[in-house]
């Protein structure tokens, strides 16, 4: 299909409102000679250069429907517009360090293929030629202590001598780095325009004085040899000198180091208040809090906020050398607490080298209520997933938020959820429409600091929080079970640069299950279910880390890495009275996601792996994890050719041939996904997009199980156990949310006996009839599908 699309763009493109019997631009193409480019440079230039066509030389073709294209109002052909485009492209190449490109053009007309249309085809050939390399870097700047930091090679990521191409970007980035270092060390008034980069592209080796003709010939030969590979540039960063006396004095002030004087904070600033006016009327406030040295002052009228939370997030203290990073850190941390909707600031010079800082905090709405109504359709639950259930779920969520609890900027949230599940089709033999009642209440407190037995002074992290959560829930699954649970945890959250951390030293989960008639029958008929409903107590600690970053050479590409660890029962499990009543396990999982963005399309990758091990082999809580801690695959965000919890374990068939319970949970999971996303057409404000994807992975147990040996992970059987699904999808993108419909086909199913699990497309069938199931209630056959249709909200990864 892609080949057909590429070969038929010419014939599949319609033109609207074209000039009759006048040459117009129909196609414009760039041919890039990549002999002097690396693979990444070649790909990036091929992506960027088409953006530098002049509008009057650009056909501006867009996709209408799948393989159909259109050009609206094509521009008249004019050779001057080609010249203009070549000028733009040359400017782009110079920003990349290629100052001597060779750019030529050709064009031809087609006035016979489509009567009345004089189509013009333009081609620009580009040879970037040799790049100019930064051969040396020098710094002629004041303050020797800062200069030492600047000159450290490990601290100079923007320019690598002998490798970095000379262009505006690396030089400008290095100037930004120098400014940042100075401003973080007290130079408050220093701006980028106060520095200059002096560039010399002459070959300085030829300036060496010598009377030896052989040595002179050697220098000439060395210079000519180096020019065959690249041209050289020497960059010298120094102060900008100005003849204008006013600018000269301003330049002198830029290199003055400042200290922080007094700090003034106004935590009850109104949205309509003008900061400059508030600064002049400090005496009009009813309450003024001052520290002992009277250097920090907090002004208020209604005393809505206690001073301590504000002081704990103040990183610019009187007497400190001024630092841009600490100044911005104060603003960002106070903003992230949630008690204030915005933070404004001013810095005033009161002496030659002293700054007074003013912060204006606009309070957020203290209390609010929100309501959510949910509707969902469930085609399977723990017991009746093979019966073709048709359940309709209805739920109402009510949440109350207090953003300034106890006047200490503590965030309090109380959520109440009530829902029911209705059996519309009476598919499991019941006469009752009401199937399930669910209720839960959650109370959480977010404290804007570390609350620990010992004091932590952290001036490097952002978004510091201590979090307390308590949730109680009740679920009544009519005639099956009643499940009651209490989950409570205490933990900390913080961010260090682009790394987000979450640590919960205490997580307690208590579950109680009352077995009713139909679940009891299922347990008797299928002992495998007992593991899934083996509820108990979990006393664990959890650590999660997430990193988000962009590619250095391709900043439009996004990367995300997350690692999570959990352990339960390490300490408490050593006590005999508790050993048989709590789970003892370790669980580790990791995920990597990458998005490669092109002009209009995107490649997305995901890889994840997880393993858990219950190291207590005895008793009720030994051997396996509770089902709510185990791994599962399938569904709209995992192996999309399989239904939710319908893949695995390994190549086992126990769940596939079960008539009462087909959900799968395992102690180990591996999965890899890839997806190509592309636009199709636009309807009003809705963007219709498509995707092609491939998923591979499975779920296993890690302990030997004599009753289900094919479900245990074995490296020797990995090739046989891996499941593979491919498919295509449709996305309706409304900008603020996205609806997704994916169709996945099981290309390789470990539970398929024929052909080693691989699908024989010459005998393609939507159903796998190797194993059929008799529904004990309806007495009808139930087949295993070779496909799955997934409905999701948002992107899968």
C-alpha cells in the first residue's frame, strides 16, 4: 500500500483553482548530496530543508483521503522564486556550519498529461560541501573563579573542539551557558548583549614566522591537508566594548557582583493589585511578620497563611550571593504548592551591590467541589469473561479540595465514589439487573515539605512533598463475593532536574473476601482461580523513578524511562505471628518509551519488563503474589491483538480452554511495542489520524508449577512463548482528548498448536477453532478469536 501511494502521488493528486494555460508549481523536490554528512545530519537536513521553500515555489500538497492528495491555489511558476528559495536554503545550511554549499536547480514542464494544466516540476540539488569546524576556544572574561569553571572541558557541552561545526547555535548556546554561570554567582545585571564572540576563520598556523623554506613548505602542506577535510574557526568569548559612554557605564555595571539585602513577601496579593503600587504601601498592612534579624518581612491583612510554609520554600536568603537559579527555584516551588495560583516578583537595587527582593503571591481558590460521571461497558469480569457478558457500569465521583488546610498551604482532597454495574443482557443466567455495587472513599493530604524524624535541608530538589493517602472500598458482586479493603500509605515526592522520585516507606493494604455461592462453585471446578482470589495483607515500601529527556542532536525526539521497586514483608515477615499473615515478595519493573517526530508523522517505541517473586514458599501467602500485584497483558494499551488479561501464561492452554475463568495473571512480563502514526485528513477541528503497529511479549510465572508447566518462564522456550500481534488503528484527535480504535491480529499465538503458533495467512480465519468452549449456562460454543478490537482514550504509550 505504501509503495502504491509513493508511486501514484502524481496521478492521485488533484489541483484546484490552477491558472489555466499558465505554468504553475506542481511539484518541488530537493536532492541532497550526503557525502559530507553523517547519517543523523543527512536525515535532519532532509527533514528541515523542505521548510525553506519560498511560498511562491511550494506546491503545498496535502493528503485528503488515504492515498488521495490535493493542491489548492498553486502558485504561478517564476524562476525568481527558485532563486529566493535557494537563498533561504543557503542561510539554513550556514546555521549548520556549511558556509560553502553548492546549490543548483532544474525544472521542466508537463502540459500534455492533463489538458489545460501546465504543470511545473522543480528540483534543487544541494551539496553542503565541507563544514567549518571550531578549532579552538578562548575566554577573555573577568572573575578568575568563574573562569576556571567555564574553561573546564567537562562543563562545556556546547562546543567540542575539533568536532563541533561553527554556526550560530553552538556559539549562542555557549554564550547562554556563560551568562547562566555568571548570573548564578551574583552578576544580576549581566545580559547576553554584554558579551561577544569574536570569530577568526584564518589559518593561524601560516602566521608563524620562519626563515626555513622547508619548514614553511611543511606548514603550507599541513594547512592544505586540513582544508581537504574541513575549514577552521577560532572563537574568542569576551566583553563587548562600546564607544558610547552611556553603554560603556552600563557594561561596567554588568560585571558587579550583588548580594541579597531584604526580602519582602505579600502572600495575599489580589489579581487586580499592581505590584509596583503594593511595594510603596507596606505600612498599610494590618499584620507584618518579621524574622529576628528583620531582613525577611511577610505582609498580610487577613492572615490566611502561616509564615512557615513560605519560609521553607524561600531559597533567596538575605546575605546570600544573588543566584538566578535560586531566584527561579523560589518562584517555581511556591507556585507548585497549589495554595497560590501565580507568583510575581521584583528586584530593586538599593546600594551599589545589594538587591532587595519582592514576591507577590496571588492565592488560589481555597475550596472547590468537582463532580464526574462515568459510563463504561464491560464485556468480561473475573468469573464470566467467557460468557459474552454485557455489563453497563455507572459511577459518580465527588471530590472536595481544600488548598490551604490549617492555613499551612496543605492540600487536602476528599473523594467519594459510588457505582453500580447492570447486567443488561441477563447473560449469566440471573434475573437480577443489578450485578455489582461499588463504593469507596479516599482522603489524601499533601504537605509542601519533607516530614521526617530528622531534619532534611535540601536546596537542590524541587516539588518537595510528603503525601498521606487512605482509601476504604467495598464491592458487592451479587452472589459471587463481597470484597472489602483498606489501603493506606505515607510517602515523599520530589524532583531533581529532569528526574522525578517517589518513595513510600510505608504502604499497608488489607483485603477481606467473603466467598458466595457462584464463586465457591468456580473455586471447586477450577483450582487455578484460588491463586487469583488469594487475598491477604501487604505491608510494603515502594520506590519509583522517572526520567524525561530529549535527544541531544534531535531535540524534537522525546524519551521517557521509569523504574519501580516494591518489597513487602522484609522486616515484619521475620516475626512468626505475622509471617503467615502477610505477603513476602519483591517486585521490579522498568519501562522505556521513545517518540521520533518527523514533519507530519511519528514513530513511537515502548519496551517494558517486570518480575516479581514471593520468597515465602509456605502457607496461604506463599508461592504467588496477590492478583492485584501481578502482571497482565492485553487490552488497549498492551498486546492489542488480545483482550484485557487474555494473554499467557507462556504457551499454556489452561485458561484458553476454561469455561469459567479465563483471566491470566503472572509473576513476570516482557513486552515490546512499535507504532507508526500518520495524518489522514481533517474535518473541522477534528484531526483524523491513522497508525500501524506491532506488539510482542507475554506473561509468565516464575515458580515451577507442576499443574501448569507451560506457564513457567524458561529462557530456552522464549522464542516459542513470545506472542506477536500486528494491526492498524484510527484516531480521532480533538486536541484536548483523543479517541482511539485499534484492530489487532494474532500473527503468532503461543496458544495456537498449528504451525508453531504462527498464523497461516493462506488459511486466514477470524476465529481459531482448535479449541471450542461450551458455555455451561447457555450451552453454546464459545470460540477463541484471532483478533481483538480495542477502544481507548489517549495514545497507547
